[in-house]
């Protein structure tokens, strides 16, 4: 499961597709399926691992994304949203900006991509970033003061495209681009790597969790200091206590997976300090699942 900020990235990508081909769903699907994305500096660097399958040896391995790795535009957002890969998110953000810039001329070759990002002025790239990732938020009924992805997810990406705003993630609702784009984004996120506490609950093992969480932190005496997970760990190591660790989560659960005997949505904003929040959320998910099972028991076999 990924962060709420990565949902903004998915929204931007599908909005750019919809704007380029407003009346051609098949063309959008073709672009997603047939466009090959090659990892470059936008993907560097990230500690999250993703799955790589070698068809020659029929082996599956997990590792970080490296420069030169290739994947379809349809697959990369799944790596962005499911295992919360910042590297994949950086590549999706690059592609969304290129879609916004080139429109129907997208996709463009790697040489043109390098030329564009190296020769375009930083101020223009920042403006393109905001058109790509800020405007779709307001166009889809969300408040950018409550939900905003303010910069690239990777260190190298931030160097290429400077940002003028910080990310925010607070409870919000929207109508999300279009029904087709919403279904596509939901399908992307539903391929769960089960990396959040709510999706690793033993009682929900046969369920399909959807929708990922976000975790903004503040843990220093200076509120501007601790703004990321890595900095949070650094300040914790220096014996600075966390003041706040908000975990904004939205989950849609199908139980059993594909059966929908139970089909429910949970939203939660938690503030778990000095404990493993994944364990706390797993316990909460287990109790909630058992409660709903007791309230909505399966009918006897004779009545099915």
C-alpha cells in the first residue's frame, strides 16, 4: 500500500491522459499498455524494493529500481501505489509531466526526454509540475490546502524539478477524474503487496484491501525539521521524541476476496507514538473484521 501523495500522482497521470484523449478510452488504454518507461535519475534513490520476474529463469526477485530498468506505463504506477516505491513514483511523475507537456505527441523518445528536462528553465519545470499535480486536485473537487503533493518523491527528481510547496495529506473527498479512470486507479492499487498493518491482519488474510495510507510526521522541537520518514528516524536516533505521526488511511475491503460477502470501507487518522504503528493498525483491522463478521454472519449452507 502506498501513501496518499501517490494517489495524487495517479490522479495527475489519469487526468493528463483524459485531457489528451478526452473521447478515446481505447487510446488511453493503449498508451498505458504500450508505452515503455526506462528508469533514469527521476527514480533515484529509494530503499523500497519491488518485484522483478525473469521469464527466462522463471524466478521472482525483490530489489530496488535501478537506472535502466524498463516497464510499461501500466505497470509502473502499480509499483508506485502498491509497495509504495518512491522510485516508481518518481518515474510516474516524470511521465505525467511529459503527458501534460506533449499531449497527443506523447510518448516521446528518451533523447527528447533528456533534452526537455536539461534545456527547459527550472522555473518553467516548476510551473509544469504545478499544472500537472496541483490543478487536477482542484479540478476533481479537492482542496489543495488539505491534499497536495508538493514535490518529487526522489532526491534526484527534486534536483531536476524544484518545488514551491510542501506536501499535505488531510481527510478529503472527491469525484476522481472519471469512472473509467477511477476504476483503473483502483485496479492499480488493489494489487496489494500487503505492506500496511491493516492489510496484514490474519483475520483479513482472505480479503482484498484497497486504497493506501499516508504518514506525515512532526517530531522535532522545530516543526520545519522532521518532514519525512528518514528524517524521523534520524531524529529518533538522536533521542528526540516524536510529537506527531499522523497516519491517514482509507481502505476498501472485500471479504472473501472477489466474493464480497463483506464489502466495507474504513477511514482512520491515527497518531501512534513510540510504537510500531503497523502492529497497532493490524490489531485494529483484526478487531474490526471480527466485529463485522459477528454482525453479518454467513447464512447456513442450506439457505445459500
